[in-house]
């Protein structure tokens, strides 16, 4: 009866957010709830002991410009133009690029594909070995030419920082392999605890955008539950400096492709208002930030706002929004207190 399948869990440190998500992930994986496969973006190593397949992206980083699945070659999302756009947008979210820098990265990435003989006009070339970050750096130098200017210099420095992640790795893993693990095993934990903040954001944004791009172009139902603990690491920053919005936000409106998003954070202030409005199921534990308590009071009622900062571990306030007004005698919106045990 829920209007949408997304979940938001917020609460102060130590309240129990990660414990709740661990139980939700394991339950969904073991029962095949609603047919969902589970993809966990694990930034702190909190889900690696659940028994799910684990891919450590700190050791084996994701191939940034490869295909998502074999059948993608031939669909529009497999073309170098689309892959270049997604790479540039993910890099923009991770590093806060302005419009000029974003355009340069997109041009540089297309140049990198062209140098590999991969072109939009010939689908037979799309399955060739894709370029890497070092090829994008070389493409940037070709785009700028001898007239090196300040914006390009800063951009090259940021790309070089990302390139260090790949230089220290023995091998990379393709998006195709990640998606195959999800389909065959029903879940995957993408362990990123050994990566820096910007690389975590980049990998999360890149993977989510490419999966959505693949689903939209091939009309494939993904049936994915995307779980992001500490969602501020997914590009939800209080002061967004990028021209591009995080890919996880796009997943919130991808219900037609069978995508559920589960986010958690220590506060509501990490999320823009439209993201909060897009999530119908909210679990709110103890909150201490005045902005968070004000949002709860305004959105859930003054009475809830008075008690939310006094909630102990295992107690929470839940808001449910139901579809179509009254469903089965239930009100269209319910707020209630829950105690574990």
C-alpha cells in the first residue's frame, strides 16, 4: 500500500541506524522480499560480515568506463557519448565541478574513447576495451592543447588524484561483473572503507547512474534495493558545490525500473527538501540538531518534535504515507512511536 518503496532512517550516532539496516538487508536477501536484489554501498565496513557477497573496491576499484552488461552493447547507454556524460557527472558530484570544468571532462572523456577507436556511429566498437582515467587525462591535454589555463590545471590535478586509486590496484572490476554478481547471488556489498571521501562519492554516483542508464535504455527491470548507510558519502552534502545533483536522487524517481532506495544519516539537514518529500517511509530516532528537530516538528507535528530528541536506543518515530487517500480504512498519513523488543 505504500506510495513508494523508499526508506529514510535518521538518528544520532549510536542510536541504532546501522543495526536496523543490517537486519533489513539480511532479511531482504534471505527472503527475496518483493523480488529485490540488494546492493549495499558500505563506506565503513559495517556490512561485510553478513554473509553476502563482498567486493572490496578499495583493493579492486571499479572500471569507470566499461559496459554494465553484455546486452548493453547495441543499446544507447553503451555508446561512448552516454558513458562520457555519466563519468563527467559522477566526477562532478564527487569534486564539485562548475559548468566549464564539467564540459571539459566530458570532452576529454570522449577524446579518450575516440583514441581507443570507440565511436557512437559504430556499435561494433562499443564492446572494445574502454579507456581508463589516465586516458581521460591524456584526452584533457588534447582538448586544451598548448593553451593551458588555470581551470584545466586544477582539473588535471583532481583527475590525477583519482588515477592514484587505480595505480595502486593490481586489477579493476567491471560494472558488468558487479551486475552479474547481483543477478546471480541476489546481493552484493560494495566495501569502500579504505577509500577517501571523494572516491567513495565518485564510485557510488558512477555505479548508480550507469545502472539507471542501462535500465532506461534497455527497458530492463532492475528490481534493486540500493542501501546507503551514512548517505552524506553519496554526495548529499549540506552545501552542494557541484552543478550536478547526486545519482542517488535520480534513483528515488526510478520506481518504474524496480528501484528501492534505503538511506540513513545522522541528521535530516544532510538532505534537500525534495529528497525528503520523495521518501514516504521515514524512521526517526534521537536527533539533536535544531534544524532536524524543527523539520520533525513541522512535518510530523509539534508533539513528535518534543519527544524525538529524548528517544533512547531502540525507540523511534515512524511516518508512513499511503497511496490514494484512505486505503483499507487507513489514513493517508500515519505517525507513530515504536519500541524495539
